[in-house]
């Protein structure tokens, strides 16, 4: 019997409030599959929707399974910064769908950038006086 080699991949989920992008790479960083919300829906306002994120994940898993991917490391990132410190609404839906489609999730890490100090906020010593 010929056994197919099982490939371990890294899944980068970029979930912002405007879009959800799922990017499968091998451990060296080479792209295996990449799907975004715009490839699944024609409505721009729905690209960050959890339902659309579910279909994005399904489409990405189908592409990755053809290449022999069975186990994955998941990296979730959002926009980051002071105004968007958490990933968008599609992140949890995408991770759930990856698990439901039969992928073995080895770990989930957050890669959202967080500000550490940063530039001086606008408004002077006593803030903006209204």
C-alpha cells in the first residue's frame, strides 16, 4: 500500500472588521492555498461576516486537502492598534469550520499587534476641552 505523506501547515487567519483572509502555508512559509471574503461573496459589506468566514474556511480547506494537509497550526491576527485590539467577527467562525472540516488543530495563537506606548496622543496636557 502506498501511504500519502501527511503535510503539516500553518494557517494565517487575518480577520478585520472589513474582510477575512485565510492563508495556508507550509512550515517554510510557501503558499499552499489562500482565500478571502471577496472571492466568496459579491457584497462588499458582507466580507467580514461570520457566515462568509465559514464559507471562506470551507473553500480553503478543500484546496489544502487536495495537497494532503491534515494537521494545522493556527495564527489569528486582526488589524491591531489602539482602535482594533481584537480580531474581527469572522475569526471564531473560521476556526470552528476548520475543526469541523476534519483538520487536526495543533495550536491556536494570536498574532494581533498591540501598541506599547506609541506616539503622544493629541490634545495637550489636560486633554481636549469641550
